[in-house]
C-alpha cells in the first residue's frame, strides 16, 4: 500500500494549462478565419502523396507537445477538407454546419456527459429537442423519438419497431419464426440503400424488399404497389410495412404520401417515411401540403445534419406509438438500475428507445441552433435552397447547350451539357470530365448520378452559404469547361 501511494500520479491533463488555453484560442481563431474566408477559397484540393504517407505512419510510442500535434493538423489535415462547408458544395446531400453549432459541439464535448441515463441537464435538453422535433413535424405530443447518428440509424430504428410491432407476434422475443410467413416490405426503386440494408439486418432479407417502379417524376406508382401487395397476399406472404420517401437522394422526388397512407391503412400495414433529406421541406409552404400526410405516418426518420445545417452527426426517429417504441428496445440489466433520487434518478433511460447505450450530447447543437435562429428562419433557409434549385433549372433550360435531366423537386437539380452530334457515350465522357475539372480546379462540387441510363450532373443544395450568384457561376464554369474539353 505505502509503496503504491508514493508512486507518481499520472494524468492526461496538460502540464501547462496557460499554454493549452492559448492553443485553444488559436484553434478557435483559425476556425473563424476559415469560415469567414471560405467563399474565396478553393472548394477542394487533391491530397499530395506526401500527405497520404504521413497519414500512414504507425502508432506513436511516445507523445509530442499539443502545439506540435496541432501544427501537423494544420499541415496535413485542415487544408484537405471535403468542402461541404463551402458555398458551392452540392455533392450527395451534405449539410454545411454553422459556427454556433460547432461551438455547441465544443461545449457538449467539454461537458462530456454520456446522455443515456441519469439525472443531469443534458437528459432534459435531449428530451426538449426530441419534443421540438415532434413540433417541427407536427407529430402528436405523446409520440416518442430518439436522436441518433443519422438517417441510416434513424431508419433502422424505426423499421425495428415496425417489425417488432407486427400483429402481436412477439417477434422481439421469438424472432421472425414467430411470424406465420415471410414479412414483406415495400419501397420504391429510388429508395435509399439504407432501407435495404436495414431490412437485411433486421432479418427480413433482401428478397423481402419489393422495390416498386416509379413514374417519370421518380415517384412510387401506387397501382403497382397495390397490385404487388395483392400478389404477395395471394402467395401467402405477409405485407407489413410501406416505406415512402420524402425527398429521394437521386432527384428529390416525393412519393405520394396521401396515397401511401391510404394503402397502408387499407392493408393494416405500418407506414414509415424516410425523410432523411426532405422531411424538413415541410417548412417551405410550397411543399407543406404534399408533405402533410407524413404527420400521419407510424414512424418518420429525418436528418438534422442535412437540412437543419447542424454539424455532423445527428438524425432523428419519431414513432407515433410511444409504447411500441419502448417495447421494442427496453431492457434493464442490473448495472443500469434506476433509483428514485440522486444521479441515477431522473428521466426514463434513452437506451429504452434505441440500440446505442453510450450517446454524446448531440442535442446541444440543435438546442442552441433552434434558439439562435428560430423555426421561421429555418423555413426561409430551406425555401431559399429550393428557390436556388429552381433558378438553376431556369438557367439550364434557357441555354441550348444544357439539358435538364429530371423535374426539379426540393433542392436537387440534375442536368448535363449536350453537344450536337455527340453520342450518349461521348456525352457521358464530356459531363464526367466537366464534373472532375469543376472539383479539381476547386470551383464547385456537384456530384453525378445516372438517370434513365444517362450520366448526369447532380446539384443537391442543403447549403446555408449558397447565394443565387453561385448558380450563375456554376453554369458559366460548366459551359467554359465543356467548350474546352475535347471529346
Ligand atoms: C442521406 C439519406 C439517408 C441516409 O442518412 P445518413 O444520415 O447519411 O445516414 C437515407 N435516406 C435518404 C433519403 C437520404 O437522403
């Protein structure tokens, strides 16, 4: 005992507090410089081999000073960022983040609570944010919800509840063998791949996912859905869940929510909405009525790191029937007992509503952001992105060398450059080259997709820094590069 007591106490805290405080201030200053000047910076830079080599070194055996570590960050990591903080980032569907959102993450990380159980402020902030999410989506106050890492987790969380709630079969306890036949899930060919993955993980299997055809606006065809359900019923299968998408990744298409709701009621099926990207388009009056029916869904998944512009990562699952939600996940091992008082008192464990136990304080960035701007400002921002997409489409349609490749829905515009006499293969090469040069020259970052077999540039805009003039610039540069390219 005595011998141990005399050994030196180790800690990971700094030896020199003033020095790390100064370094912290420096980091904050560098970040603010970065954000303030981002518009004038290149959106993306190729990563030199020397940098990649530096990031392949094996684990350090001994430490170095924080200043030295930060210097390496500045040299090898910071300059080669993805670019979604930049006003002309339009690839995939990726949010920008905001300064206060980042600072909130810093505070959350500094407090470092594990937001799963216990009587502490973060639990109440988390609950309030989930309640705000219900208000945003017009879900009933007695619905339940959980913040998760993103849309993929939000979808699998909801689909797990859908499966476990199927006809009181006690699937949670007995597994899928409790069902008398194969459970079948319906979505469209445009549905995000995470829905298929979720169906595989919750034991349904790929073959139990029916991908229904879409119309020319990429929206699920209701008569096809209905006849597929009929056929599956006739074959003795168990149709149990319909997944509608509010804003598909490819083109921002919206499945016909009212009709999906009717079909799900007709067959007594669970109605889930994947609104990872576009549920929040509800806030734009133009889309409010078309998205009204998602308020009636049994479950809804949506991302806050996309169209609420908060920093990564956070998504949300809402479940209409709170009991079904809890019954799907609640479990109380001896080491997670709740007490009446003290630190282990307080609210119901969040672990009773999802798979993850340890959770960070991701609610804080949403709480601070919604307080900073208010719902009204977000409605304007989302509408602004939608108008920018429409404006881009106008520019495309007014130019003879450009072709709009899909109707604009929400904030996604798909288009390509065309040249007289070019074959489809040549147009593919031309547009791919345009895309790559836009990125490599650091001008803008659209991404690409294939629509009806044709390669197309895809501009998806959940960017709070984009201005109308960025769309003019984008078109100018597409045309310039397109004319320079020899195909
Ligand atoms: C982004 C997206 C997802 C996946 O969400 P993550 O946050 O990336 O996990 C699922 N569905 C749709 C429609 C999406 O746009």
